């Protein structure tokens, strides 16, 4: 998955798992050996046998490696054949299967001047033909059907006015003129698949339509009927869609704004919501299960006295497992630090949790945790 800069952070770190019983046992809770990172790991994308990771880290294992690295997806070990130091932070990654697209807040990649958006080859060489100029931070990227979608805090691309969301030619970086939904505030996440483009963030209007923090567009940028009508004052940080539902990671405000939020396809009607006391930054799928990770300590279930406090306290574990059918909650693995888990992804037979933690289950494992999918 791809991630975004910290906007609102609650104290504590957590990884949430949403799974249909008894699939919880399908992922081991003890991290397997892997490389480690010095500094935050914020996002990832798989291309072939490699898992590319981005962030503001400075080393992977004992090797200087600024902001961008490649791991063997199956083992989690750093690939020594990749090198492309980034001067700044990498918040987003995407791929067309060969080229790796990099978004964030940076001024150069591999010693080549690039402003907030770049492309590199599988070995880390900067792609010279792709040289867009993005006015501010790129928080999310995705590629589908020959188009690169970008979201973030920018207002212009290549001198063309584009507020927070744009579509680009993946070879040249030229702006696709016909795509211009112009959301009225930040975009944290873009998820594209075929002719559908899910968008999440802080906005309340997009494409001339009222949408609270999440919307579905077609490839032309036209707003589609999907509308969860999120009533809480919050933001959508991540989205994953399956053939049975759409899952949101939300955060920003208690009592209802921080959650793993499940909606139906089509209308976006709520299926269930699991509330937390901090942001849910990432959601991911594996075998029909939904995983979510973030900054929270506790799960807040409805109280009989209608108060807004957290009824279920998993602070000693800092994780939660939620049954997809019933909404029943239970704990998973422990992550330390305030920021915790920024990104989750499945790759090479593993579930990866990436973030700012230094320990998992009280064992030293900085930045990168690899859980075996059984």
C-alpha cells in the first residue's frame, strides 16, 4: 500500500486485523526475520519479486540507504542491486510492473533533480523522460490502464492548475487534460483499478458533487453513485476494494472518526465500523480478509451508558482483530512507538507491516515486520 504524511496522530501504535473467522490463524503473529530500517518506513509497492519501500529512513540494515530501498519480497532481505537515494521524504510508490514511480516531498533522486515526483528503473536509475514538476507534496500514487494518478497537497502540475488530484501520462509526465475533478481539500489516497478510481482525503466536494472524505470516479473524473456519507469530522487515509466491499482507514477525531470502516459496493452503505482511539492509516486484503494498521492503542466499542470512552482496552497489545461478519474484536501483535504502523502490504507469501516502530512483540525489529501467511 501507499501512505501519506502524518496529519493527526494519536498517542500509541497499533496494527488492526479484520478477518472472517477462522482465518485469523492464517497469518502468524510472530515476525519472521527480515531487514530492518533506521527511520520511518512509510509505504511500499511490489514489482516482480521485489518489494520496494519508501520513507525517510537513512539506513537499511547497516547500509546507507536514503528514503528508498528494495527488499526480496519472499524473505524481506535488502536487495543489494538497488540504489537510488532520495533527498527528502517518499510518501507514495506505484508501479506499472517495470517502472517504479516515487511521490513525496523531495528535491532529487539518485543525484538527479526531481521535484516531488520521479520514476526509476528496477535497478534505481532515474528515468530521464519522466520529469513532471509538481507544486507541492505528493501523498499517494496509483497506476491503471496506462495512466498514473497522483493525489496530495499540490495545486499545479507542469504549470497546469490541478488541485490535489491529477492524472498523468506515465511515460512523459504530461497532464491528462480531460481529468480534473478538483477536490476542495487534501487527497491522502488514490486507488485505481480498471475504469474506477477511489479517492480519499479531507475534501467535502469533488467533481462538483458533495462527497465527505471519500469518492468514486470513473476514468474521465466523473463522480459515481458510491457515497458512504461519512458523518464524522475526520479524514480517509487509505482505501482497499474487493469484489465484496470497500474498506476505509479513517482518522482525526473521537469518538467516531478513527476507525476501520466497511462499506458495500455500489451505494457505499455501511456494513460495520470498528472505532479506535487513533488514526487507522492503512488497510490491506489477504485471502478475503481485511487488515488495517495505524497509530491507535485501544478499540472503542459501544457502551451501554452511551459515553464516548473506550470500552475494550488492548493497550498492552496495541492491536485488534475484528471478525468481518460480527464486528467482534480481539488482539494481534504488539508495536511500540507513538506513530506505529504506516503501511501494510501482502507480498511474497507475507504480510508486511511498515512504520516507525522499533519493537514487535517486545523484540527488536525496527521499521519492517514480516508475518508469514500460512
